[in-house]
């Protein structure tokens, strides 16, 4: 069988990523100089530079002109199991979430939302738009919709210093029980770009989540645009395999 | 399902051939994932009628020991084919538009040492020999995703002989009695280099969804590390979650 011979660009990427595995280099550490890496690995400096540039865009490395290339801070990790609020999850990772409330108002279901909530046009909702940052760095813009009849008086709650799910649970007795997320790619609008400090058109995670409460009702429909250089989404999976045959499984 | 009475010289020829093929599978002459000789070749070797060969083979297909693949041949399944019945908690790909025809193109199947990066991912020594498999998935002729898999060689030693256009890696694991039990998945958006962007037919600056998985067997050993680049304009990933009780 043939031995795999990676193209130089793939090899550069693998070797660079290899430096970050097992914390050989930790966030904030400086990479060896481009010249020494290119000599050690037998790769051209151009090849190395384009691999570094790709990893910078992906949020794994940071270049500071004049002082070198550094390992980027660990991304905020959002685990999709467990239903932890963002502030709880961040606390577990030793990080702090801050929230800026951009919009909180009553609105009505349009055709799309009416279908999601299984209601008629005009069904009253609260719309909540929040900019979430981790350790002071903007991470995502979240737009949530919640049935208004379940949370009347929501506008009096402090949603900048309290988690939305905690308010829903403690003040309104609404408990998230199960849900579903769809994750795709979107491209930053001018407004999102300005809020998150990126360029218009940069790729972002597009996360649509639907959370159901203990009564089985859709309690929140949420659309978020998140910076992929600061967010990693993880999940654990269990695989159940079964033999395919005529006998007892 | 086993033969009821012993096969002897007086038994019908198709039954003799059926048991001969069975024993060649059992003693490893015909390896799981590989094709057995064609109907014509078997008929000629043993001097029997093609119809008898066909009956022998269809009996073994019925037992699940062989699998017939249109235009490719008759393949040994060996261990009963396992099928992923259910995955709980993982990402599922949801297509944005329905498609008629899916197709897999094997781009690379090669040997390589783990190296630092994959040793870290799989928890093995850097010199561990791995198989590296790279495949392109297409829907209606358009690229959808590019998958790379890294698998320790000692887990699936005859992988070089297996036709990966016919069997999935998960089926190959089943041939060896490996049961995948759980996986860790991580999703990011990444930029591809020019060559990979061309394979997927995307603009490298637009980014792709990149799903990385380490899958473990029921003893906790890492069986594979996979990295799948998925076109965000064609596909979304879907996860369901539930409050732990």
C-alpha cells in the first residue's frame, strides 16, 4: 500500500496544529520564528505563511506585527448537551459572560414565527436581542422570541445581569426540558459586523435553536450569529449498533 | 442459520459449493470487504453449472455472509453487517434541498504514521501506523463534503483490500467485531486551502463547516479520528438535546 505524501500546504497545517496538541504550546505562547520552522520542517516560508494565515482566520493563531505569531486564546466552548445557560457554561471554563441588551419589546408573529410557534399570525411575542461577550470580547448576537402570555412583565426584569433562562425559570416557572439546534453558516451583515468588531461578509455560525418546556410548548425560538474564531461547538454522541440478521437482536 | 445435515460427496453440488465458500470465509481465504471470484470463474474452477454457483451464492447472501453489489461483484461480509440504528446526541446533517443521487469518491487510501497531531487526537504514540482515507461525497454530481479518516492499522489490517466504494468504514469496523460506542464531536468553521476548496467547489474565503470526531469502541479505545468539511450552502447540522434526569 502506498505511503501518504501530503502536499506541502497540508503538511504545514498538520505540523502547525501538532504544535498546539497536548499543550506543547499554550494560549499566549509564541511560535518559533518562521525561519526556524521552515528550516526544521523543510517547508518554504511562503507555504508556512499561508498555513499560518488560515489558522489565524480560524482563530487558532494570532500574529502581532513586529513581535511574532502566538497561540490564540482558547475558544469558548458551547456544549450542546446539558442545557447549561451560557453564563453557567462560561463559569465552568473560568470565563465571564457579559450581556448588552440591544432590544426588548413586544412584537407579533409573522408567517415564519407563527409556523414555528404553531400559532396564528399576530400571536404576541417578546423579542429580545442581546450582544453576548466572553471575557469582554464580543462573541454573538442572539435574537430570542418568547410567547408574551407566559412572561408578562418581562420588560421589568434585568436581562443584562441575569441569565434569560434563569429569569424564565425563577420568575415564570418555565423550565427548559428539551430542544433542537440547527447550525449552519451565515455572513455578517453590516450591523452584526459593527457589533462584533469584524468585517461585513465574514463567515459566522448561524445557530437556530428551539427549546421546549415541561409542558412540551416551544418556550424560546432563538437565532444567533456567532464568531467562529471565538466559538467551538461540541457534543458527545452515543452510537447504538445492532446486528442485522434474522435472529434476536 | 446452519446446514441441517452434514455435506458429503453425495450432496448436491450447489450445497457443496456453498459450504466450500463458507469455509473459505471462515478460514480467512476470502477476507471481509473483498470480492470473491466471479460466478463464471467459480463455475469454471469447479466445473459446475453457473446456476449452481448462483444458488450457492444466493443462499449465503440470504444468510448475510455475502453481499452482492451491482456492477462490482460479490463481497464477503464475514461478521454480520452492523448498522447504526440510532445515534443519540450527535450532529446530523440536514440537506437544504433534497437530492436524487449520492455518490462517494475515494480520493486517497494510504498508510502513514500518526505524527504528533493524530497521536494527540487518538491517544496513541506518534509512530503508530495509521490508515488515512480521504473521500468526497457528492449529491446529484455536486460536491457536498470532504471526509478524512485516520484509523490505527492494527484495528483493521486488511483495509487495503477492502473496496471503500462498496463498504463504509463503519461496516469495515463491524467486520472486525469493533463496536463504536461513543464519540466526541466538535464543530468549527474553517477556511480551506486552495486545493481543497477546488475539490469542494467553494470559494476558500467563504468558510466551510468542519466537524471533527473521535469515535471510541466499547472498551474505550479510539478507533478513528475524522474531519469532515461540509458545504454550508448545501447542508446544516442538527442536534437534539434533552435535560438529563
